[in-house]
């Protein structure tokens, strides 16, 4: 009897041991992540686009990396094994095997004028599984970058069984669905729903309310196209005629626009300066003589030093009051003081330094009291005011990652937004990382404004939100396909959305608030870049749009 029990017990132990050994073996198999080598894509273009090669690699690696499931082979090892020129599948497998990879991903991008062709392959190194091919032809990188994202999603789903749900990319939309936007649309289709007049009796189609109780104005207006990239915009009486002008700067020129009798026209341009790059403009009467000065923040032609200047209308012409200034300028409007000028001196560090008030001492603009400090922020994207509605003025600025930050006096962030806002194509040329690098772009932010936009006694932060086609994944490459302007208000925990405009094709480069058309009602006026003009055979194109802002209705007094 005991012998029989011993036999049964022995069999049970053997079965258990076998099961444990089998499952342990399976655990070892599944514990080992799949190793993937992403070979830098070959770029075929008339101009140097090495930054794009690195950007595509960054994007694919970030999409494929999966903790304990997918491991990326280090780039240094890949660069040591690969060579210049187009790879075929067999060559790629041999390279992948030498690196100990399970899969190797490689491809090419060919750019000819506006036409861009993407070809990519994901090959199993052993050759026992089918190679995954992907090919796409489109117009510009605006069209191709989302396709790279789609390709990564297909690899995750079909090869690794990973469901990556994306909400922003148009590549996830059904092919028969109507596209949400068209970056190449005719200007009259720039804003979804079409364009309206400034007739205040028509229903509002320009704004989307994000909280109850907020009322803004009805319609929007659009100018004719401007054949250049608008880099900055502000409003003010710069010629002393008692009317508001719209000052527009492009990379190398300043234009003064007027709105009269239903016409928005260029009343004069200031001579082009080919030795500077204009990155911002502000308008205010800082010297107190009754005529608004024009403060132009500019970089030198190499984009590695600040070279700003100030203009004022004198003797029927615009004359320089100051030039080659080493300050980033920004005009801020405070309820108890009106417009003041803030600045940060350039020291080769565009994202660090003290913010000071700039005052007119009777003969020159000189630094005054210190307002605060920047540690990870640039002056161009700075706002200052009672953003938390507690009676205290604070600096609000963008981080280098395009997050909105409310700063302490020390420059440390008191609060940081979870999502990116802003987004700009303008950059400061930082020190090159390596001998072969063409440029190290340090992207500058766009403007924010703190204002009581609807006269309800509560301050809001107004900014634009430009949507990057690569979802902010590529450090050295940016392209914006759509945008909207948004208002945020402090709710005790953070800045929450109040309202936003409908989506617009292109990107907002700057905006201002004021009565630009002299009708007694403030407008939100914005410059929109429709085409950058940085691709061969394309021309830059911008426009100006305006929304009426109707004050909130005040409760009836008894």
C-alpha cells in the first residue's frame, strides 16, 4: 500500500517538476525582449536634411520602444555596422544578424520639390517571416510625417501584437472620412466653416466654449494673403494719426497696415535689412511723447546673437532711436500702469537670465528694476500679470518643451501644463553638437497675453496652440499643420480651458488684442502662416485674421 502511494506521489512530483520546467522555459522565451535595429533612413534631397534623418529615427524608436517587450539596439552599434547607400533586404538581414537583432528597420525618403516619397521595410533577420513593406507618396513633410507614425503603429500591431491608440494623427481616420483640415486648401477655406464679416448681428461660428458663462463675439475676418512668413504682429498708433495701425514683421522687413473703410492695406514698408532676422515686434509709447515706438527683437544673420532695435515716426519717416540692442523685448500691459517694456539681456543663453523693466531715461532705453528670473524660458514667450487672480503679478512663460509655466521669482516653476501649447518655427542657432552638424536649432516660443478679454473682472491667459505633425517627438524638426487660439483661466489647481477658436490650417505666429478696425469693439487679431516656403518650388504665404470680442453681459442692477 505504501509502495503504491510512493509511486503515485513520485509521478505527481515528476509532473509538477516537468510543468515547472516547461513554464520556466516559456518565461525565459517571453522574458527576452525582441531586439530591433532602426537604421537611419537614407535621405535623397537637393539640400542638406541630416536633421530629418535623426528626427525620423527618434520618432520610430520612441514609437517602437516597449518596456520588457521591445528593445532598441544602440545607435552607435548600428552606425558601426551600416554604410552609406541603399540597402536591400538580404544586406539588412546580414547587418541585423551581426548586431544580434531580431528585426531590422530601414528605408529612404526622397524629396523632389514638393513631392516626397517614403519607402520603408521591417525585415525579420532569420528570414522565416515575411518582410513588412510600407510606401507612400505625398506633398511635403506635412503629409509624410503622419505616415511614419502610421507605419510604426502597423509594426506594433502586426509584428508585436501591441495596440497603440492615437488620437491626433489623421492617419488613424478612415480613408473615406472627410479630412479634418487641408494645409494646401485655398485661402478662402483656411478656417473651417468659411469666413464671415464683422457683423455683430450674425451668430458666433468662430469660437468653441469650454466653460459655461463665457460670451465672446460673433464672426471672423481674413485679409488678403501676404507673400511672406509673418514672424510678429502688434497693434498701436505708430504714426501719430490717432488711429490704430497693425505692425507686421517678416524675417527681414517691417510693414505698417491700416484698416479704413473696409480695406486692410499696406500703408508703408520699412527698408529690408538682410543682416538681421526679425523674431518679434511690440508697440508702445514708452518714452511718453504720444507716439508709439516699434520695438523689434531681432537676431543677427547667423541667428546666434541678439541685435534688436527701436523705431519711432519722426519727420514723416521711421527713425531708429536705438540699434544693435542685446535685449529680447516684450511689451506687457498692466491694469494699474498701462503698457510697460520688459527685457532680457542676451548672453548667448536664450533660455536663462534676469527679466528687467526697460525704462526711458530721457535719452536712451535703460534697464530698471528686476522683475524675475528665467531658467528654462525665453523672453519672447513671456507674459506678466495677475494670472492667478489673487492680486499678485507673476511671470508666465513657455519651457523649452513648449509647456506653459507659472514661475516663482527664482525662476523655478510653480505650475507646469501637462500638454504642449504654442509652437514656433523661429530658432536661435545654438552651438553645434558635432563637426558634421549643420545647425543646432533652439526653438523660440510664441507670445502669450494675460488680459481680461471679456471685461468680466477675471484675468485669462490667451495663447495659440500649434499642432506639430510629428506630435512634438522630433527635437530638431518641426512642422505645423493646424492651429487654434485658446484662453485659459486659473481654477485653483491649474490653468483650465475657457474657450478656443475653431481649428485653422497652418500655424499662428503671433496675435494681438485691440480695436484694429476702429469700430469700438476689441478684436483678437492673429497672423497665420499658411505655407513656410522652405521647400523647393514653394512660396511662403501668410494672412491676418480677426475675431470680434463681445464683453460678457453684466447682471442687471436693481
